[in-house]
């Protein structure tokens, strides 16, 4: 008989009271009661009319409202992320839509540049009128092509005298040059091109070595400019 009473006492003590359930249902409380605890507390809080304690019901509704509100905020944040990602993908699609065509057309710009370089200043000065007009036409065509490139976000990479950047340049050779800091582009064999921030073709360059060390301040400035 005594053991049965002790068991009933332990069971009663283990069941949360209505006040404890209400406190546990407060927003931000990590120790949320189980459904069994809530049911037990509601049964305990039943009045003479057989209705549950309104206070318990109110706190339970508040907890459900907080949970639904949290789910709503999470869903809204996810939708915002999806919209941002879609907008970014749309912008990138617009920026890089002409990438394949741009890679093909930059060879035309290369050929125009080579045609102009093949005729030195002295040869041009001594050329006849027809040849001069031809060279002028090639220059105009090259300028117009570069203007079209610029309108579509395509820019030329001509890094002469700049720090070597493996993301933008491709080293063809290294050579001793005591007049230039080590790691500096000392010659450009072929200019590169990029569309927006994407490299279409790296610049083919020669890099100095063995020259004076680049001051740390200069390296920092280069890094800030590239970023």
C-alpha cells in the first residue's frame, strides 16, 4: 500500500503543472514540453465545467503562432535568396552571352594590329598616297572594332610594366632585367582580352627576374587595385 502511494506521488511530481507548461511555452524557451505533457497539464487544469484552462490554451496558441511566424520568415528569406540568385544569373547570362563569339572575333583585332605593326613609321612616311589611305582605313577599322568591344564589356589586357598576374597573364619566358623589379611584365608578345571580369584570353608576356625586389607597399597597392 505504501509503495503504491509513493509511485502515485512520484508520478504526480513528474507531471508538469499548468503554470510550468505555460512558462515552457514562452517564445525562446528551448525546453519545449512534449504533447503528452501538454495534454496531462490540460487535464489537470480542467475546471468543474470540463473546459481546459484558458491560460494554458492561450499560451499554446501563442507558441503555435510563434512557430508559424518563424516558418513564414524562413520561407520569405529563402524566396529572397532565390530572387537574388535568379537576378545574378540573369545578369551574368546577359554579360557573358557573347563569350564564344568574342573569343572568335578577337583574332580579327589581332590581325588588324599585326597589319599596322608590320608597317613601321619610316615605311609609312615614304609610302604613296594609296598605301597611306589603306593604313588609315585599317586604323579606323581597328578603332571601331575596339569601340564595339567596349560597348559589349570586352576590354583589352595590355599589362606592359605591370606586376605579373597569373589570373590575367601567361608567362612565355623569364629574363634578367636589372632595371625592372622582379616579377614585372617586361614585354607583351600578345595582348589579352576579358569580358566583364572573365578572361577571354590571357596576355602572353615576358617576365623580369633577378631585378630589385618589389617593396611590400607596392604589392599591397597592386592587390588593392586588382580587388
